[in-house]
C-alpha cells in the first residue's frame, strides 16, 4: 500500500490501521525524519515531493494499491494548493494507470455539492470535483471516502474552558473520529469489491457545536462554554492579509462551509453511518471516547 499524505490528520490513522493489520505500507513524505517521529519505524518511507513527477513514478515500484490523502491547507502550502491537491493527484492517477496499479482510495471532501461550492467559490471543492470526475471516467478500481471535519475540529476550537466557534457553526453537521477514517480507509484499500463506490464518513449522528460543548463538559467534569465568534472581524482580516498570504481567505471559506452545511445532507448522516457499519467491520469511536483520549491537555 502506498499512501500519499500518510503523516496528515487523517493519513496518520490510515497508516496506523494498515500497520496494525500487518499490511506492508509505504508512506510518501517530504521529510522522512519528521514522518518517522510521528509514525515510527514500521512503515517503509519514500522521501519525495508530489510536485515532482519523477518522485511520484519512483514511489510506485512494488505497489499494489494507492491511498491519496493529500492536503495543502497550511499557511506555507496554500499558494500551491492547486498544484498539490489537483495537478499532483492527476499525475498520481496517470502514473498509476501506466504502472498497471488499479486500486485507488481517494480521501475527499464530504460531498460534492456543486451549488455550495460555486456559492462559496471553494477552490478545494472544484479540485476534488475534478479528481472525482477523472476517477469516474477511468478504468481504475476506485473508492472515494468523503470526509467531514473530524472530531479534531472541536478540540481546535476549545481553549481555556471555552469553545469559540467562528460564525457559530451550522445547526447540524456530521463529524467522525479520525481513527474511524483510518480503519475504513485501510479496509477499503485491501478490498477490491468497492469499485466506483463513494461513502460519507460519518459517526452515528450529526452534531451541533453547543451540544458538543455540553458533551465535552460532561466527560471532562467541568464546564466548557460555547461561544459564537462573529465572522466579520475574520473576514476583514482575511481581506487585509490576502496580498501577503491567502491562507486566512481560504480559512474563512472553510469556516463559511462549516456555517452553511446543508441540513438535509447532515440529516442523512444516520443512514450514511448505517451503510458504513454494514460495509466495514469496525467499532466506531464515540465523541466521548475521543475526548477521553485526546483532550487530556485541556
Ligand atoms: N482534516 C479535516 O478535517 C478534513 C475535512 C474534510 C476533508 N478532508 C480531506 O482529507 C484529506 C487529508 O486532509 P488532512 O487534513 O488529513 O491533511 P493534512 O493534515 O493537512 O496533511 C497533509 C498531508 O499532505 C502531504 N503533503 C502536502 N504537500 C505535499 C507535497 N508537496 N508532497 C508530498 N506530500 C505532501 C503532507 O505530507 P508531508 O508533510 O509528510 O510531506 C501531509 O501528510 C484531504 O483530501 C482533505 O481535503 C480533511
């Protein structure tokens, strides 16, 4: 198994699940030393940059299946977002076809909602849409895992007894433990009966931020207050900083997405989760268990 993005928020759990299953895994990374600190000695590593076609072709030797979990949502990478999340992924798919590697698992956004993507002018949405079109029109054996913001988002909005949510969040939104995505992606990659299937990666029910703050409070045994932060200041800051770094502008769009999550799609999470449970063998991690494991520093 070759994984692009194996050191990322989701990718690290995909690698861990593959390693646990004793499946030989090769992690493509720009920095082996940093990757080893995170993932240990068990995976094989390939040092390279997806912006370099030779790097990609070099990594494909002895590979049976590929998992793509690349992202450029970082202040230092955002200017290269199209090159990393679109152009490089297309190159990976081209080179996989040439090397007769058929099985591809692609970690994507939760759903391709064309209207919402164009309303928010969401660049990442256009890139993922193009990749998914490319897969749909290929002879590759592919599976797309559409991911919502993971439980990590609740942690990143919580500081000093307060969950501060820019814009307040949507009334309901799906979320998932990154560990569950790791397990499902690992299982999907070793199966070949999931061709042309797209899954919504969701826990058993959708959430609202105030409800999550309550649930975190009961696990931690102390009050986590929910507060809505008006988006106005963030929007102004994103416009002012845009000429120097477009990251904040992209972050604002992401936050707008969090605040415009389609309710009907969020409601489907209950059924979507049942599909995951009937297709994959795993025990979903509850929000409470995730908080117990990950929120210790709060
Ligand atoms: N996180 C979320 O809440 C969320 C929500 C919805 C959808 N998703 C989707 O999930 C996927 C993964 O997102 P993530 O948040 O897990 O990513 P992430 O934590 O930002 O990690 C990005 C990964 O991309 C790799 N990468 C970036 N530039 C590279 C380059 N030039 N060459 C080689 N590798 C490069 C990094 O590897 P190295 O640093 O090791 O080189 C890293 O492993 C994306 O498709 C994203 O759209 C994520």
